[in-house]
C-alpha cells in the first residue's frame, strides 16, 4: 500500500475535495459553491471530462483525507471527519463490504489524478471570494496513474467506510 499524502483544510471545517484530471479547469467554490452546498457529493463535467466532488466536514485542523494506492491501482480516500470512521488500512483490501454505492466517474487522460480542496479554483481564476487563491501545501495531492478512468465508489464494512476510486 502506497501513501500519497493528505488533503487538509486549515482555514475552516469544510473538507469538500475535487477529484479530477490534473489539467481540468475547476472554478472552485466561487463557480460551483451553490450546487455543492445543495447537493454535497456530486459528479460534474469539466472541459468535457467527468469529475467528482466529495463532501466531508471535519473538526478544524484534525480532519483530513488520507490518499493511499493499492498495487491494483485503486486509489483510497480515507476521510477523517466527525461522525464517520474510515476503514483501517490493513482492512481496505480484505474486509467484506456490507454496502457498495457507485457515485460517479473520473476521466484522467493526462495520467495524473488530482485530489484537492474544492474551494480554490484549479487551472483557472475566479472573481468571487476565492479570486487569486491557490492551493497551499497539504491542500492538494496529485497521483500519477496508468488508468485513464476511475469509478468513484463509497464502500462500507463492519469497521467503517471509504471512498474507492477503482480503475476501469
């Protein structure tokens, strides 16, 4: 199991993250905030590419998304937030699933998957509250991948839950 890092929001409790190709243009909260506030976790299209925003809420600096990768290319998003327990690392690949919910897809033609806070824009600018804001250290993880398409799946076990990005 390879660890790619963490995505943390040190500014406030929101942990919404965008899952997309590293070259996709995403307008951040200024462009998509109303939809995200209404719908939470949601698939969307960016420059003709499928992307996904995962909603999470944490208690200040203690909440984060941990990004891991299995040998089969599955990217695991273990979220540490209030009211949710992530599946332990040693159980990710072996514990029986009690529920599996496919939520969307992410196209990655560039070969780099970006997992980043969904508040600042990505590869573009905005004119709202987040104008000129860029991702700081710890707010973005880029994962080089062989897969050009991932299914975004929420998986539950007896011990917790995880978001799995499974290669297709």
